[in-house]
C-alpha cells in the first residue's frame, strides 16, 4: 500500500484489493464461456458421429469386405486348379518312375525271361569259366528256383 500512489491509504487499499462483485461476475462469465465451449464440442462430435452413421459402409460393413471376399474366392479357385494340375503332373511322374523301376528291377529282368545263376554259396555266376562241369548251381527264374548241375 505504501508504494501505490493514492490520495489516501483507504484509496490505496481499495485499489489493491479486488472488488468481490467484479471478481464474482468474471468467474460467472468464465464458467459460462467454458460451458458454451463444452456444449459446442459435444454438438460438433455428435454431428460427426451422425455423419459417420449415415455412411453406407458403416450401415452395412459387409459391403466393405465384398470385393475382398470375391478376390479370395477367385484365388481359392485358382489355387485348387493349380494344385490339381501339380498333383496330376506328380501322378504322371510317379507312374513313369514306377514303370522305369519295374523295368529295371531284377524281378522285371526275370519276368522278361532272363535268369540269375548262383553257386551253392550264393555268388552270382557272371562267366561260364567260373564253374566246372558237375558243379551244383541254383537258377533263379521269374517264379521260383531250379537246381541244376553245370555241364560241359
């Protein structure tokens, strides 16, 4: 109060102490302004929600997925077709390999009329010079074995 220029100490006191009525009126104005700002914000958000609700995608969300579901269905069909083609190719290859295996197998050779000659010890005879006349032999044919004796 001593530093404030006033005509009297009472006048100085009045100048530094806020007026209660004026302060109260300022608080009322501030509260009203805040309430109005909140009301405007709520109104703006409600309008935004109403606008979103009117959009067809939100009214029927499945329409958003429809193009993707059609693409998935197309891709699923293409995958099935490709898988069937791969399986058919693999089946053909397996059949060809099985036929080659049968043709190259020892049993396939025997089925064509060839025979495997073995000594009693089980060794395969590849040359006639490996046996002498009178040696016992086992001859394996397509369906069974024949006991034989080497001749001249």
